[in-house]
């Protein structure tokens, strides 16, 4: 169907549903939706209705959201000229799992690489606020980029995590069905996934077999779709490891660095304006998550839109660890569900805690990480169908992340349509963690091939794929602990009682290749504050260690972001409030 016919068809459809409220204009690469609404969910619905499958057009949302002013991106207070007038072969915008993994892959070549992010640490948005599941890829649309990369990415995890010294476990995934008559349908589906999509190990097992492995599953379950290749990893731990290995191999990382504007001349990004100076790139990779569309707009290359989607996860007390040894969920035909979420589940994480969720809610806010009581209640109610012994009283913490979805519900991995030195890595939502290793390889190769048009690009012969992580005393035998303490007594000084984290581990985090200065950054690297008391005991001790290590006043130590200072006043003699 040509652009004119498609435009007429979509306008007829919208007029029938919403007379006079919305309209469509089809350009060379986009379906631009215009109009007005006071309801954000309606705006999302209208744009999703305009998605045209198997077409080159992406949906762009130009609908005016009435009574809502566009929220400005939160930018760091810090300003400097640290990166002013610096030139790089590649600048990557966004230090989540996509940006960090691409930086590490590009470090295999002799290139100047800058990975920048506006936050105080890597993995501060979706890459730290997800459940950490490494998906098997059984439920993704055939032919999508998600499906293309998920199986390949899943298969890379054992090697990648071994190289980067990141814990990874193939716990397996059990999807229970409560209607026995569906079994032939699900068996046919599993066969199709094995034959056509490469998910080799997916299969249907009996409820009896599932109960032997997972005795706390609901007895309403009649059979189970079992996916042995499903696994779990720490999403922020892997992102940190990728970033550290990139730095070890010559890449630079600029934190607290926000993109404020771009100079584009003749279809090429000439410079990037940031709060830390003007940077001159040869190639720009857009890994900005929920801000990918904003970066595309700055680069005069906006041909898609991002609609943020909230997802909340719950963390349970370790006394609830009996619930599952793997990843479990339930599906029921006719059960009301969001078609754009896998529905969440209950999983045992790499830290041997139980995580419940996520849900999925459309939102206008790109940086509102609030968690609402109704979300917690809904998650508990839904997942209790899988494990009836799940109890709200066992929830000790929760968090909410914002996913960066396109209206096509697929990735955008391509060169700019109008700006020739810009590569988009956008719309990376679930299963973005799983696909990241494979996507990084292909994106880095595409970028290197483009650079080779203009310059010689050699391999980095000094590239070392091995990164050594922080020792984890809580996982060691008594003899291993004693040996470590014998070499360094700091490992014998316990700082976090809940998680058994020593002074030595915290110092390792502070002295890692990617320097960290916040309480939460230390927490993400070695877990002080993640236990039952949520830092009530250890937070002041960790803050003092940060102050001592970096020789900064205790008043300047922050929990996570600007303004989250832990101490507001020092008493005479050095004590603080």
C-alpha cells in the first residue's frame, strides 16, 4: 500500500472512532499522528492503532496532551569544561546495558570512545530497575528484532558472564496453565518455537513433574510450559561489568554529563553540547532509553516515538525464599492482561532473594520512579495465582522502572534516516537485557564499517575481555573467607550485617576501574543496604568510607542523585547529623 492510500485508510479509521479529534499524515518514513486529548492512555491507544505491520513506517506521536506541559529532562547541577573541545571517534549517549555493552565491543578496536550519561552512575534507569531475567525468547513475535536477537543473546550469556565475572544462573522458567484443554495448543506452539524460532529446549511437562520441582505452585495448574534456558543475572551488575571492562580497554565514561543540544550541518552531527563542554564526534550512537526520541529530535532525525511504560517489582524477605527455586508464572485463557507485557512472575534472583513482578502501566512521566500501593496490591493478587503462599507481609522493598517502548513494540536498530553519522539503538525494552550482548556485536560492527569509509580502523591488540569482580564473602566457604582475611584484614571487618558485606568488599567497589561516589553506587556493586534493614545500620558507615576514600566532606556524600545528601550539618569536632 502506498503512502497516500495508507494515509486515507488510517484517517478513515480514526474519524470513525474519534470524529474530528485525530488525524494522520504519512511521510517518507513515518506515520505522524496529530490531534488532542486529555487522556494519555487514549493517546497511546490511538498511536498503537496506527501501527502498520510489515511496513517501513514508524509511528510518531504529535498529539497534544491537554493540560500537561512537557516535562523537562532532569539535568545535573554540576557544570564544567572537562570535555570541552574534545574529539572522539564514537560518542555513545546513555550508559545503560545497551550503551555499556556497545562501548565494550567497540573497545576491541583502536578507537577513541566516550560513553556519557547524565546520571551519577551507569545503569541508573531501566538497566537497574528490571527483574534481571534472561529470557528464553519463547513468547516473542516471529520476525521481530526482539525475536531475532533474544535466542542469540541468551546463548552468549554463559561466555559473557564468565569473562566479566558476573554471577549467572540458568534457573529455568515454568509457565503454568490452569485449563487442561489448552495443552495440545501449547504443545503445538512449543513445537513451532523450536522449529521456526530456535528456542530448542522449550517443551510441555505435566503438572505432576512441575510440582516435584516447584512444590509451591498453585494446584490449579494443569500443565506447564518449561523453558530450561531461562536464567537470571543482576542487570546493574552486568552493566557495571561491561562498563568497567570498556574502561579497562581504553574507553572513557563521562557521568553527570547531559546532552543539551547538537549542531547538525548537512545531515551530520558536528558537535554535542553538554553541561561539561562541547564534544566533537565522528559517530554518535543513541542509547538514551526513554530519551532516545529527544536525542533524535536534537539530531534532526526523529522518525519514531517512545511512550514510557512503568513496571514495578517487589523484593521479598529471605524467609520467603522457599517460594521458588526458579522463575514461575501462570497464564489463563480469558484472564485480563496487557498484551505488551509478559505478565511478570516470581523469580529467584542471583542473590537468592525472591523478586515478584513486574506489572505494566502506561505513563507520561519519563523520570517518575514512584511506586504506588495499588500496584503492589495488584502484583501480589496476580502472582498469588501462581504461588498461593505469596504474602504481602514478606515485601521488604520495591522499585519502579520506566521502559522505553516504541508503538511498534520492537527495537529500532538502524542508521539515521536524515542524519548520516547517527545510529539509533532505541525502543530497547524487555527483553533488552537478554539481547544486549548480540545487539552490541552487530551495532559495533556496523559502526566500525561506517568509520572505515573515512579512516583506517585497526583492532585493539591489547584488548582484554577478562574483568575480575569483587569477592563475595557471603558465598565463600569458611576456609575461603579465612584465607582472604589472612591476605587482607579489611575482609574480616563486617559493615553490612544483613548481607554480610565486609569493609574490604566496599573498598574494592570504591577502587574499581569505574570510580563511584554515591551510597547507591556502592550498594549496586556489593549490596550493603540491600538486606532487611535497608541500610539502617550500615549506611552511615558506608558514607564515612566514601568520605575517607575520596577525601571529601561527609556533607558532600549523596545517596544517589543531586540533593540526596545524607548529612546536612557537622557538629564541632567533626560529628554530623
